[in-house]
């Protein structure tokens, strides 16, 4: 009887397998015939916006997934605000603000306090802003927030930590020509924006040495004012209770002077060829640069799609034609650059062996011509849009990421629904739009072409393409007062 039951069970299973196979065969489709379902509506959880009488803007984003609270204060005032003769000031300020501690606790004591709580408080500086952030368990919020407020209001900028920050910057300056990518990035910015443009400035020994503790104190006094701050907090809290807590902490803080940035002028770079001679490499790094656009440009959405088709990844024209088909590049990509507050940096870049340098430049030119002449195919257009829109799940998959994006819109005075508009506008882009913006913003005759490599190994002289300017990347020597203590620049 038991044996008969086993046979019946096996027979039943076999029947189900056969039936499933027959049904499955009728439903099998080729991979390229499978239709992806439409994207669901994009309605991310919106943070609560509060503006205090002193001008401080607060965003609260409730998130109960984990018992954590994280926050950041973004302050107007970054590296472009600093005087040229003290380039490096904001980077050091961003570091010593935290390492220098407060009037009652050193930075090292703060480290010990935070470490046992698996918490952190961090400060940093960037081109247009500085920030102070914290991250902690919900149960440690009160203690960590008190320390955060102490650092916000009472930083000490201890002299020994400033000196340590300077020594680290001296070392970084001395080594900055060791890495080709670093050279390309730095010199591309100088060529595209102009060497005196604050977006292209780099610290030198002399400018770092010129920074004093008083400079850090004065910077803090000038820019750390409530009306210059956008504060965002997300995590496991009750929004009403947290708003009351933050009002108590910040509302009595008197309004200070408004941060005023420099009036930066932008002019297109001089087209031509720029050569950094680096004989210790066996490949050339090529970067074609010009000025891009701001994100409030009506063409931003069409440019985003065009960028994806031109150089956005493994399915882009640059990758397929130059790397996969011609085998000319180790790495290749490109885009019309976009930024919130100023023209982004347009870059079309590739790395190729030295012996195919000029051939590689011509191949890049051909792809620009093809973007003008050959409209995006339906497959290209769909793939580009899918890549952009599907990436939303990774770019904004948490309430905190949405919060940070909304803070950027507030900081740069963009509509707070800019994120929600983005998807709809991208979906409207046509093949004609892609061709139009390619013709409008990509002009090979206007590009400045930077090449870093061993000129003696090129397939043809770079001058066969046009006039070549040699780029001097020699590091200016440190002031005499530093020669005894700082690492001297090598001839990299």
C-alpha cells in the first residue's frame, strides 16, 4: 500500500511537470519581445518645510524603518567665496571645524564620546557651501545633538589641528601630479573656466601658508548665521515633537549678515589643443572640454537624454563605436555638463594607448558629427529614457535621499517640485529634441582638447591637428619660511 501511494504521488508530480512544460512553452517569448511594465507613479515622501523668523529653513523627513536620526546643516559659503590668495581656506575650515573641537571639548574628546555611541559628527567644505552633519541612534539623539549645537556655536579651531591640516595639504600639493586623472581634472577645469575663475582655483603652498586661525574664526562668524542655513533632518522621530525641539534650539538665534558670493563671469575656452607632456605613461588621456549649461535651462531634459545616448554607459554610441567596435579606448564617455548654479563642464573623454592618440581624437570628432547627422533611433531613445528613469529607484530610494535633493533645490532657489517634474519632462523628449540639443551644445570646432601623455609615442604629432599649447604643471615652490618643514615639490 505504501509503495502504491508513492507511485501515485510520483505520477501526480510528473503530470504537473508535463502540464507546466506545455503551458510554459506556449508562453515563452524571445527576450527582446518581453515588454517591461510601465513605471509606477513617482510620488516620493515629501519632507515638511519650516521657515523660522530668523530666515533659517528646516526640512523634516520622517522615516521609521530604523531607529536612526541623521541631519545636516548646509551653509552658504564655499571655496569660491574665499580670496584667491588664501585658496585652501575653506577646505581647512571644513576639517578644523571638527578636529579643533569646541571651547569645552577637544576634537579627540569628541571622538571618544561619539565612538562609544556609534555616532558621528562631520564637517566639510565644497565649492559653494560648507556643512556640519550628525548621525546617531535615536536613543542618543539628545546627547549627540547637544554636542552638535556646541560645535555649531562654539568652535575652537585649535592651532595644532590647523597646523596638521596645513601639513596634509602641503603633502597633497606635492603629490598632485602623480596621478594622471588628477591632472586631467584640474587642468580641464582651468582650461574650460579660466585659471583665475574661482571654480578652477587650486591651493598652492603659499595660499595654504597664508591662512591663519583668525581667518577660520572670521569665516565662521561671517557665514554661520541662521539665515544662511538650510537644515535637514530625517529619521525615527515624531515630526511635531522634532519641530518643537528644533525651534527651541534655533529660533532665538539672531539673524546675521547674508552671505554674498562672488560675481563669477564665464567665457568659453579658447579652442585648440593643450598638451601635458608626461613621459612616464604608456597611454594618453584625452579630454575635450567646453562650458555646459545650468539645470534650469529648458533644454536640460533633452540634454540629459542626449548625454545618455552619446556617452552614458555600455550602450552609448561612444562605447559601442570607439571601444567595442574600433578597440581604440580603455575608457570612453562624454556629456554636456549641467550644474545648479553655473555652467557645468562639458567633457568628452577617453583613454587610449599612446600610439592611437591622434586616431582617437579623430574618432571622437566623428561621433560628434554623427550626433548632428544621425538622429537617435527608437531603440536608442527608449533605452536612454529607461536608463534615466529606472535609475530613480537608486537615486531616490530612501526618504533621506529625497530630503537631500529637496535641500539642494532650496539652496539653489529651484522649484521644490523640480524632482517630480523631471520624469515627466524626460518622457516628453523626442529624437528631434536630441538632435537639436546636440547641434546646439556640441561643436567640435569650439572644443578645447587636453591631452596628457608621452608625445614622443603618439601615432602622429598632435600639431598635425592644429596649434598646440604646452601646459606647464610645475608646482610653484613653497615660501622660504616653509622650506624647512614641508615636503618640497618633486618634479613629477
